[in-house]
C-alpha cells in the first residue's frame, strides 16, 4: 500500500516540477527578449543558415552576388513567416519557449564545442559533466565532514573545540571562490606546488592513470576552497541540529528503555534528523550550482560556469540564455531527487 | 520475604547546578514500596516529583550537582551499579517508566510495534519476529487493535499513543513501573479510560507502581500508599485510606481541603502564597511561611519524619 | 524548532547583552569603523569626483608609478624601495638650473637646463619619463633638444637628440627603443661593457657600470644625478621647460594599479558601495519577505497557495545565471543590479519560517480575543504579529549582508558590475586580468580582499551574536 502512495507522490512531484520549470524558462525568455536579444540571434542565425544554403545550392551557386542576395532575402522572409517569427512578442515567446524546453537552444554566435559543434546544446552539455563532477564531490565531502564532526561535537558540546568552531563560524560567509583566490595565491603563485587552474596538465598525460591523477591534482584547490568555506558553519550547524534532536523526549525515553548509546544515536537521533539533513544537503547543492560560475572562472575549470564566463566575454547571447535554461533544469532535477529521497526517508510523506 | 520491602529508598538526593545556584530538587527522600503496591506521589508543580522519577531511573541531565543516597531493589543497592550495569540490568528489565506527554515518547520515524518490541530485542535478545508478536499481544492487552503495530506514531490518537507507551513499559515484565503524570496531556474521558486500564493491569499483574501526579483525586483511584512532596521533600507518607480521610500534615490537609467532592457540600480552601524556590528553600520546615499552624520552632529547625501511627510518617513539629 | 514567541525584546537589553560578548564588541567596532570610513569618503570625495578620478580623466595619474606597491611594504622587504621623484625646470630650488642665452642678432635662443636630484634607494626606478612644457609654433621651426644624463661620478651619457613635435611632448625614456640602443652602444664603445639583454634602461642609467652587467647583474649607484638638456629655440617667444619624473616602486598607503590609479581611492570608495549594496539588499528583501510571509500566513487559503507556488518557481529560477544574463544583456548600473537582486530574492526560502511563525501566532488566544472585540486585520497584524516576528528576522538580516557584498564583488569580478564605480570587486577583477598573481603584485589582490573579509566577518559575527540573543535555545547549547 505504501508503494502505491509513494509512486503517486513521485509522479505528482514530477509533474509539478515540470510545470514549474516551464514557467521558470518562460520568465527567462521574456526577460531575455525584452531587449530583443533572442529575436536578434534567432533571426541572425536563420539568415546565415539560409545564406549558406543558397550559396551551396547548385541552382543558385553561380548567380551574381546581388541576385543571390535577393533570393536569400526572399527565402528568409518566407522562413520567418513559416516559423511564425513575425508574430507579436507574446506569441513569439511561446515559440521560443517550446524550443527552450526541448533544449533546442540554437547555435552559438562565436563559440564552439570541443567536438566542433556550434549547437548551444552541445557546447553546454559537453561541459556539464565537469561541473557535476567537481561540485557533487565537494558537496559529498562536505556532507560527511559536517555530519561526523557535528555528531562528535554534539556529544562533547561546551568543550574547547566546540567553542573554537562556534567562534570561527563567521568565516563561512566568505564564499568558496574567494578562498580559492587565496589558495591559488599561496599554493600556485607563491609555493608553486599546485596548478593555477584548469582541468589537467598541459599537455595531458597519455597514460589514463596519470591522466586521472592529474585531474585529481587539479581538483584539490577548488575542492579545498569549498571545503574551507563551508566547514565551520556546517559543522556548527549539524552539531546544533543534533543537539536539538537529542533533547527530544523520545530520545530520553530511549535512554530510559536502557538502549545502548550507539543505538540511540543511530535510530533515535540520526534517523529522525535525516529529512531535514537531506533538505539542507539539497539546498546546499542547489546553492553550489550558483557559486559554480565564479569558482570555475577563478580556477579555469572547464565546466558550465566557465562556458558562462566565456559567453559573457564574447557576448554570445544564445549561449548565455542556454546556460540559464540548463541551470533551471539542473535545479529542477535536484529538487526532484531531493523530494524522492525525502519521501523514502520520512514516513509521514509516504502515507499521505 | 517479609520485612524487606521490594524497593527501599533512603536519603535520595538529586541537586542540579544552575547559573543561579544549586537547585535541591530531591532533598533526602526516603520511602519503601512492597511488591504489588502502588505509591502515589502527589505535589504541586515544581515540588520535585519529576526529578524524583529521574533520580530513580538515573536519567540525569548534564548539570547534576549531587546524586547520592541508597536505592535498594530487592536488596541490591542500585546506586552502586555502573552506568553500563544499570543500563543492561535495571533499565526497563526491572524498572520502566511511562513519561508525561507520551506523545513525544515515541520515535516518529519508527513503527509503533517495533518500538514496543525493542526492549525485548535489546535486553532479552528475543528475535525480531517473536518480539513483534509479543508487542502485538501487549497492544491488545492495553486495548489497542494489533494492526496499529505496523503504524507510525503520528497515525495514532493521543490516547492510543499513551496506551502504546504503557504497553511498551510493561512488555519486559518489570518489577516497578513509574508513571509520571501519564494522563495530564489527555482529555478527561481518555484519562478515565487510561486509569481503568491501569487499574486492570494492577489487578492482573501484581506490579508495583509509582504514580506521580498533581491531581489528588486521580491518585486516589490507584494508590495503596500516598507520599506528599513539598519543596523536594516528602512531608507525609501513609496508607491511601488514612491519607484521604485523615491527613495529618498541614499541607496535606490544605490539599485535601482544596479538592472538590462530588456528593458532599464543601467549602473549598486554597493555600496562600507561592511554592518555594528549590534554590533557596525557607529555613526550618519548608512549609512554615504558608502554614497557619506554624509555631516558632518551625522556622528554626527542620522537623524529622515522625512516625505518628504505624507506617504513617509526618514531617511536622506539631507531632513531635 | 520554533523560537520562544513569549519573549519580549527591548532594544536596550539587546544592546547590553550584545556588548557582553567579545564578538559583539569586535563586530560593532569594526562596523563603526567601516561606516565612519564610508561617511568620510563620501564627504571628501563626492561620487562624481570619484568616478572621474577612477576614469583617470585628463591623464591625471600620469605622474604616478604603474603597479606600485604600498609604502609600508618596505617593512617586509628590508630594502629601501624608491619613491617617485619629480623635478621640474621651473622649481625654485637647489639643483635646478635654467639659463636662457639669446644669440645676438637672431631670434635664436640657447636654453640650458639642469635638474639634479639625489637617488639613495636600494632599487631601480620603475620608469623614467620627461614631460616637456614648451612654447612654440608647430608650423614653424621647432626647438632642437639635446639630452644628457650625468651620473654621480660625473660620467656624462648622451641620451637623445631630437626636434620637438608637440609643446606637451612626453619622452618615455625607459621604454624608448632608440634611446635604449643608444645607451647600449655607448656602454660598449666607451666602457667596453656589453650589457645582457635583460638589463633595462633604468638599470643602465642608475646602475654601477661594471662587467657584471654582462651577466645581467646591476647594482644601484647612489648619489646625485643630473639631467641636462641643451635646447635651441628658433623663434621669438619660444621657450622650453620640462619635468623629469623618476617613477618609484612604492606609492601611498595602498599602491597603484596598472593604470597608475591610487588603489586607496577604490578601497575607500568600495566601502560605502559595499555597505550600501549589502544593507539595502538585505533590508529590502527582509522587509518585503516579512510582508509576503505575513499575508501568506494570515490570510491562508488561496492567497497562501499562490504564494507557495510562486516560491517554488523562484527556487527553480537559477539566481546567479539569471542575474548574469540580465547584467550581460542590459548594461546595468549598480542600483538597477540591486533592484534585480531584490526582485529575484523576495520569494525566497526565508518566507517559510516567518510564515510558520505567523500561523502559530494566529492561533494564540489573545489574537482570537482581539478578533472578538472587533479589531481590524491590519491592527492585529501590526500590533500583535509583527512585533513577534520582527526580532527573529534581525540576525538573518544582518547575517545575509556579507552574501550580498560578495555577490556584488562576484559580479564585478566577472566584469558585469557597474562600469563606472570603483568597487572592491572591480579591483580584484583588474588584478586578475592583469596577471597580479603571476607578477607577484600580491597587495593588489590582498588589499581589496582584506576589506571584503573585514566587512564580511564583522556582519557575520554581529549576526551570530544577535542570533544567540534572540534565540535563547541556542544559548543553552
């Protein structure tokens, strides 16, 4: 019986989130096109495509330039009408919306993907794994550090270590990318023991093991910067959290029942605390996607963030819009996964 | 074994250290309890009743200042046991406790049946299937349908949860069950139901209960003996019959006078003043500032427990 | 986890308790300092002036050294680093000589200029320029300039010879290729030394001429130097004056950047910008969220549901990419950026806890009593609900300021910030883009970073201290 409820819940969340993503993308499009930016590149791209088509077409190849121009223009007008791009703003926006949802994000103005494609979708998706790899690793490392240290501290609260952690909690308001600049300053610029940035040594080592090690070496500083940033507040937060949960009545009842301490910790403190802990984790994950842009710029990490940075530098409008759309999807997927895990862990959800 | 009571408490003390000073929550409390007897501990809020429960089950907070005395269960002094020994051999297997506000005594993410069965699995090593079966039986015994064993606490009503907690407290067949205000968070009808359940269990099982409450009328339903607590001390300890008809200590008398009776016309009285602070209790007899029968000696010396009649003790200079 | 709504808060009580914590005192002091700095800055350097200075209008910084370190760095390097020396031919002081000798029967004049200065530093100057201030008509015959360099031991080295083009001509001695080749040739011919290719013009001019130059090693020759200019003017009314600038390697309290701008300006001006941005964003968002949460919690029903849906949508809209998109497409000034940030944040997660609190208070007996005696919704909300939900907001408000300060820095870092205002993020951006990390100009990054960290920590500490006061549960822990 609970499985049906769970599936119903999952489907419901999925549908709701999808609608939300659609709305979010729609807002993005409206805002982006307020200055006609989308129209610009869509039409420009279209013109380019038609011009190329015409110039290659044996029918028209050998015509003089001015003739070609006229034909191109005529075909262009035709296409505009066919695609409905001459309709008013609101209608156009829905056309763009459909494209955006299906990830038909057009072609970049200047940038290309490593594989040579000009499609915005490819440029972005190609870089996505690097971002996911870096930030998910950072989040997971942070999660476990905060969990175990927080648990340890909650058992020994009031100790000197506890006081130090509390005192240093404000250092977490400084974002990871800022620490990153300093780490580069110390370890790359001054001590020369770690690389300034990038994904892998240049030229990349041919041996796959060496390659992997090189990538790991390049991951050290970006990971460190986010670990340092989140450390004190994260540990303090989970410690306070566990403290509050360990003062619950049912924990005292468990002690009265004569259950051993480790069992109480696992079953009576950790288990009930899982739903909010997971929520925090997911929120942190979502937040880290945002911080990714600056971090990757600082470290030259070839991920989604760096693509954004390059797109800004080059004024590559379609890529900038495409990145925003992809981020919206990323967030929606993260929230969806969070909801699923939450539903698994909190019995109150399953049964409603 | 005649002559040696099942539970002997001597000079039990539990003091807390707070920012404002030392709180003497349980201040040299002594009493005996026979097997199958129910002792009701009555008193106002803040008199130390709940701390008594904590002292007996060693559920101490971090800021304990003093914890000593003698607590003998079947001849063995529990205070001499180590934490681990106490946990394994005494907690729940010999002494269990039903908390105030049982709504929160159950872990929200574990099934009810599992929680009831848990002590069996942990203390007696009973395999899970069998333990769950016993848990279901226990639920049935307290009047909750077995199917609720597979439910989560939030799916049960307040009354049902309280019953479940009682079932949980009984499942290991302990010698002593402490009930700390088990019904104060419930409506009157549910309260009556729970009291009936407790009476039935008392009859069927020959368990010893310590029933802690501020509701004197309620206590009369179960009590064989009554102890009145005031400012961390027991000021009167006697048989229930004796207490409800002929209380000796001025405080007890005021208490009984403040309880409305159903069938007789009674002029209700109240006790002036406020309960004393456990930080700095009044010198001498702690009740003397509010007592209308106080004599000068009451403010100077603390009265000892005087045996007024057989097994009837009063801590008052009037009976010296 | 609900805070104790029964507590009453008094401002005096809070302040007193705050000052009992060490972190409270520290943060209040730092914030007072920052606010004082902001006020001072805005008063002494009004915004238009700051922007003009940062744009470097009218070449105002031309006499500053490029990428100079702050003067206090000498304590760390134990070397007497050079400061900028400026000597002009019109200076009335010892060491400056200007003699004008007209040639009889002609309109020609021979002008002899000597500017001397003492150079006792342990390191070479970063640049050497000569700024001419001449008077002549460019269409007629222009003055002829012969320039020499005289070292402390009296060695006279010819530098260059040319005809002036422009009355305000600048001679970039240290980078001029011709001058360099001339000096190298002179060294080889007159002193038999062929300097290694890394030896710079400044090193030749200010260094001890020795064979070690061939390995690229040059020592500073301390003493009195002289720049000698022999000019010949051809027309009536022609004149030649000049200013020699020997650029140092240190400047002022904060150093300079790649455009010779004193970093102290941006450091000072960054303070009010950061504070204003952070505080305004924080306050506006908190207040608006307060309203939304109150309305959502109080009216419940459909209004609540709608607001909840909107909040979900907000969660999915990616904040930073969206902000970047807007800043990249439409060149925004800092106040518009602020507005966008606020709009993008108002339906954020902070609403949830406040709304929960409102719903809790709504059920309280005294609220019901107020409704019973006919109090209007507005009255209940302002008198009963808001005073109870306001205090828990304050720590969050203060604590979120650093986030916004860093957000502004991040945008500037990406090059998307306000294009005209000098801010801390802008400095870091400039530093990074101009290779500060590679070239070792650590102060360029460290100084704005220090300000950012100071501001962030001050607000964060204050926020945490306030949190402990307002949430008594945390205090017990």
